[in-house]
C-alpha cells in the first residue's frame, strides 16, 4: 500500500468527504428516529408536554385488556403468517429452483421471468386483484373450482374469520415465492460441477443426490431466506391494509403487528391516535426482529458450515 | 456429464410442475388485464375468455382517466423514485469506495454501523420520522419521501457496492494516482465505470420497494399534490368498490408500466440476483 510507505501522511480529507453524505442521511433519517422511537416509548403526553414515565406504556400494553388483547392477537396472527411463509413459500421456492437448475432444461429463462412477475407488483395491485378473484360476486374462483368438481368447497375466504388470515398469507406467498426461488437457484448454480460428478461416480443421482449433496450445500442460503422472511413478515403491513383495511377485519382476525401499530399511532374511527403507545408497539416489534436476527447470527449462522470452493 | 441423470419422464414432470406454477403466477395478472377491456356484462358473464368484439369496451379506462389524477400521481412516483435512486447510488458508491479502498481507524465499525439498516426496517422509526418531518416543515412534500427512501436504500447499496469495489484492481487505481489523478477522479472516472453492472443491480433492488411502497406516502405525504401512484391507486380503488370496469382498468394501468419495465430489465435483474453464482 502506498499509504504505508510514506512515514507521515497528511490528513485524508477525501475519506471524510466520501463517507459524509451517506453517514449523515443514514444517521439523521434512520438511526436517530429509531432511537427516538425507542425513547418516545418511555414517555407519555400529560397536559401537552412529554413526561418520562419509565415502562408505564409497556405496562399498559401488557396489562390493560384494551391493549393487551389486541397485541397478543396481532402477535399470534403474525406468527401464523410467518409459519405459513416458512412452510409453504420456502419449500415451493426450493422445489422450483431445483427444477429450474436442472441442466439443459428448455425455457428455463421464461419460467424464471414469469414466476418472478408477482414479486415486482405492488401490494395494492396484488391485494385488490386477489380480492376480486376470491369475491363471490364475480365468481371466478367458484367457476374455476367447479371445473375440477370442488365447487362445494368454495366460501368467501377473505370474509370468514377462520380462513381470512390463511388466505392472505397464501396470497403473500404467491407474491414472494420468486425471492427464495432466485436465491436458491443462484446457490444451486454455484455448486461446482466436480462435486456433482463425484457424486455421480459414487452412484448418487436424482432425488438422493438432491437430499444428500445439494441440500446441505444450499443450507446457508436457506438460512438467509428464513431470516429475510422473518424480518419481512414481522414488518408487514401493506397487504393486510389494502385487502382488509386498517381494522384488519373480519373482527381483527387478520390483524398483524404492522396494522396494530398503524391504528395505535394514528387512531382509527373510535380509537384516538397515541404516538407514545405507537412507539411502545414499534419498540416491541424492534425487539422481536432484533431477537430473530440475533438467533440467526449467533445460533444458526455459526452452525452452518460455509463451503469454499 | 449429467445427461445420465436426465430421463424423459423426469423432464416432462419438471416441465409440468413449472408450467403449472407459471400459470398460477400469471393467471391473476392476465385475468385482470383481460377483463379491463370488457363491458360490465362481459366481465360477469365470461370472466375467463379474452375480450371478443361483442364484449370489448373501454369504458373502464375512460372512467379512470376522467376521474383520477393518475398522470400527476405517476409524475410524483417517478420524481421520488428517480431522485432517491440517484442519491442512493451516488452516496452509496462514495461511502462504499471509502470503506473498501482506504484503511483508517474505525473502518470495520463504520461498515457494521451502515450494515445495521439491512436487517432493521426503517419503518419502526416512523413515529419519530413523522415528528422530525413535522418539525422541519417537510410533511406533504416529495422531499420527505426522497430523504426517507435514500436512508432506506443506503445500507444495502453500500454493502453490495463495497463487495464489488474490492475486486477492482489496485494496480489500475495506483496507476491513476501516479498520473496525478485525485481520489475523486479515481472513483468517478476509473472505478464507477468498472462496477456499472453492480450499480444496475443495486438500482433495481432499490427501485422496486420505493415504487411499490404504501406506508410512507400514506403517513408522510398523503396530500392530493404529493400522492404517489401506489397511494393514489389504493384510494381510488377504495372509492370505486362497485364500479368493476373502473377498478379493473385502474389495476391494469398500475400493472402495465411496471410490467413493461420488468420485461425490459428482467435479464439485468436476474443476472444481478444470480451474480454470486455467475461471477
């Protein structure tokens, strides 16, 4: 390095100038507001001024049934939302990627492009389009189910308390399956030919080759996808808001932390908005996401061996 | 080679699964676009067939273009997306260059600090961001959105770009230094053109969430003047719950620009995502 040869170097202003804009914007708009939100959750508005109240907002959130019922409901729904993504989206993503990466598959580029289309659409479009399709008024869904003789199974899923959340989770899976597919596809392509050939020489082919050779090698990618799904799901809002409104109906059955935060912060209909309670909920979401990221970094990632080729 | 593992039935079943899933992925999009060109009677009587001369009708589009101020919303979205993208790429490239090129005290720490934002969503700071914007009088301006999206895009941009900048040869940069180029010229004239493909990848990754975001436009800039297409479409769709022609036409208008851009750039996008493997 040139810098090490010179015994005394002048202060390198350009490093500061290169870093300054990014660090300033990032700190001012992202880090400080995050810290500010955490701080705000410890205050409460009394007579038009902010008073430090310690953990009182959290005591209200967990102790007052007006809040705690909603919070636990949102957390439970959010967990179910996440489980469906893990159990449906990621296996489908792996399956599609495995099929796409098989050598000499024709039209692979077409399939790849087409399956990724829903991912680029906005939640507004996705939410409304599915709302129309599942609507009993239009009758597309019952008509399609009639073709396979399952018409009797049709109900307006988005309007029934017991099905709405699952239906919305599956719509979200439909939208985002392209992301695990692409990341796994990239990981599968990076497995060197020699490893596969060595497996074939040992007579390991087809499905057992996938389970014994390829799957262990793509585990780090599956780990990354899981944590991305976790962060995305516990931060979700748009799809529920578009399809079911801020009240996350029917009867709060599709309420997740994002919509719960929105109602607490801004108020909705009879409820008055409360920035401090909103900040308390945002703090809980922060802790949940941070917890997930820590579990990933310290428990999952350190155990997954990365293979260097 | 792997031809031994390929058999005809397996190829056929692979195509069958992929085709089925492709159909599932595209069906809603095609259905919406197809029906947006039909009359109301056509939408309900034959939802699954393409528009015929009998059912063809542009009534939905005329309603939408007459009612909603979509052109204006579209401009807002474009301004916000392009400006944020510009700042993310410029600031991100500068910071990435500083982190990847120079050794200085606190380098690793600064890298970690900037990477924090990849995992922690900016949305959680909304309460304080709104207060900040109110205090600085930026509520209901496109500037507030541009600032937020710039901050949101920077962490990933710095992370990806510094990975790629590490691969640019030191000899080239040192040759530039011997020729008397300043550090700024080295970044903008030598290094940036070499990492252009990764800039494109970052651009695509930054652009899609910004264009599609509903949360920040709803909270920071909900006024008529500053509505983005996503927020405009959301409110518009809420108003016309019973006018199916208008809803389908509005949805199609919102889908088509993104779809056209995607078809043009999909090669770049997919190469970007799989670049780890290809490079």
